[in-house]
C-alpha cells in the first residue's frame, strides 16, 4: 500500500471515528424566518456513552491575575491555564444572560491540522465565549482571540452563534502542531433565511470585502496555498474544498441531515437527495435557504425530529427496522463484512439514540433580556424527549438535570429516566412511540400554550422589580423541569404494564386481563418464510426441511 493510500485511509478512519463519537446537528434561524421575529438555533449533542449534566454557572467579578483551568470537553484531559476575564456572565445550558447562544458540530477536516499542544478545545471555547460575550459578534471575537493567544486543541468545528439580532455560522480548524491560532470563516445568515450543519464543513466561497456579513482569519487563503490545499489558478477559493475535502462518507452521514431539514422547511425547492447519496456531479445544497413559511418554536422542534420519514430512506421501513418499525441502528455506523472489500453504512438521521441532550435557543430583542432568552431543553433522543423552558436569567436549574453518571443508573436523574422510556420503546417501537408522543405533545403543548401568559406575568413583575421577575421565572423553569421528570417516571411504569411479556394489555379493562398479541405483520412474516422455505408450515411432511438457509 503506497503512502497516498495510507494517508487517505487515515482520513477516512478519522472521519468515521468522528461520526461515531461526536456527531451533532444544528439548525440556524434568522429573525425574518420566524413567526414572532425571534432568532433561534438548535443543537443535538450526539455521542455514544455520553452524558452531560445541564451546564449552569453564575456570572461574577474576578480578581486581577486570576487564572482558569481548561479541560478538553470530550476526554476531560487537562489542557492548561488561561487568564480569567474581569467579569463573567451567567450561563444556562448554551445560552447566557444576554441571550447569546452557541452550538456546534464537528467536521474533523484535515487531520494534520490538529494542534495537540493547544490549550483551548471546542467545548471550552463555547462556554468561555458565553461567559464573556454580550453579542454574537463579540462571541466570534472572543473565540478567535482565545485560540490566537492559547492555541486551538480540537479538530475542525462548525459553530452556530446567535444573539437576539443576528445568527452566524463559523467554521474553524487548527494550523497543526506548534502553530498557534486557527483558520476560520464566519458568515451571517441573511435575514429571512435558515441554515444547518451536521459534521460536514459547509462554507465554500465567501466575500472578502463585506465585514457586516463575513469575518475571516487574515491568512485563511494564504495558509491553504502554503500547505498545498489550494491553487489560485484552479478557480475561486473554497473553505470546504481546502480544509475539509468531500468524501462519500461525509456526504452520506452528514449532508443527508441537512437535506432532510431543508426538504421539510422548503418543499418547494424540491432538493434532490443525489448530493448526500454521493452521486458524482450532483449539485451541493446551498448554505442557507428561505423556508416556505415562517417558523415557530414548535416547527423548529419538529425539524429536529426526523428519521427520513416520508422518503425512500425512511428508517422505519425494511429489514433493518425489525418487525416493529424501529428507526434506530446500533453502532457502528459504518461496517464491513469479513472477506468483503465494500464499506457499508447505515443512514444517519437527525434523531438518534446516542443524543445526550439537545436544545432550541429562542432569543427575542423586544423583551427585557431577563425574559427574552428562552432555552428549550431536553435530554436523550430528541425524537422522544420533552423540551421544557429554562429562562436565561434564572438563578438555579432543576436538580434532576444536573445529577447522574453514565456508569450508574438513577431514578433521580432525568437523563436515565428518559433513557429508560426510550429503551422500553425499542422493543415494540411502532406501538410504544405513539404512547410516548401522547405525553410528549401534552407537556410541550402546555409549555408552548402558556408561554405568552407566563412572560406577560414576568413583564408585569419586571416593571416593579426585575429581581422579582427573575425569581418568578426561576420558580417556573424549575417546577416545569421537575414536572417533566415526574411525568416521565409515570410513563415508564405505564409502558412496562401495558407492554408486558410481548402483549399489549388494556390496563383500563377487566383489571388489565385483556392482553392482545400484536404479531409481527405480513411483511416480516414473508421475510421469515423466504429465509426458511417450508420450515414454518403447519402440515404433514415427507421430511423435515432445513433449519437454516444453506444447512444440510
């Protein structure tokens, strides 16, 4: 095997490793694309064996010379110390008290550009910016200044950065060992448009003379030329082409999620699946689109919930979905069969069992900042979670969302309660998901319906005392989080009884003594018959048929 083939294999393996461990999805929505004029971003933090307590840290003043320790978010490895800011702001989840919100997805990019001597990793970069920035533009400056001073530890990242007025997508990658700083480009999503990214660099060409809408590292092009990633004689510079060359795996596992978001937000565009299916010469998806209608919080939540339903890639269909339409595929995402040279891969939907937490950050400029920032938060798979409101000014968060260990089950942990219900659903998914959705819609419908009333009450209190308004919103946020956990505990108990021993028990009739065997459905029965012709026939036989295909 020559050096080039070895290098390409290493890149493919790194890409696959990224997809297995840190795959995420973001949607970015500008003011003009929403029903109420809010800005929104979403984030699904997807990683197998990953549990992250709800982040909450109050702002405070710091003494001159104070330092802060930095640990890599993924590995918890200690990276070093950096200077603390004189003043830091309160952060709830991924939103701060000024309604600045940040999400990310890892695209990896060229592996030789990772600087393992850097001190700032992508996770620390997000929270450091949230603690130090009052606007999205400030956050971009904080982030780029930090990596310039201390070095960037992680691989390539796409960031969603928003405040009540603007929404930005920024892509960043390091310069390699021993070279501080990073290569980056940030573009403002045009008003009235939405964007999305999902573990694949999406910025291609960009304007060099429009600082209102585009910011970038001064050496973004020169560095690519120096490294041999870009030849000016070959056409206009593309960040993606230079720093994250396309591979079939990147298209299949990543751009499919962007396609599914865009196809549902703007059906009129009739975007072809060819690009994400790695058809050579297929037209790439635009960085942003104008949705067919303006989006509400509910619409955005629904965009996050997707298994390619209603398309030819519907994951509830086919042999892999098992008899009850289970849309989940257990890892690894990419696989090979012994003796076969072909690389295979499952579909990678927006909704996945490996999600640790997700959110919709809603930011509104016409309200006092204590009320305007609403962080809709949920744990585990976004398809079966419940998003409840946490206001960005609150002084505490629900305890159940801050406790628990990935290594030890606890009935007190929201993460484990939601996993308990989701794992129960995998057994008879097509039936159980409907019971989950009833309670899910009940709770989310309640929160959305009463949002205006709650905020009006907060506004009345705010006129008299901002402190009283914050106290009111804190109590509301905490109580609704507690309500969700309690209701999900009850749901799990209900599901265990209703679906006991493979039956569907009507728990409201005859003291529960009316079980029904749901069977498997004709499609699954046909597959069983085809696998073992004659084996399942209930009839007199001349001889016993083969037990397994190919057996003697």
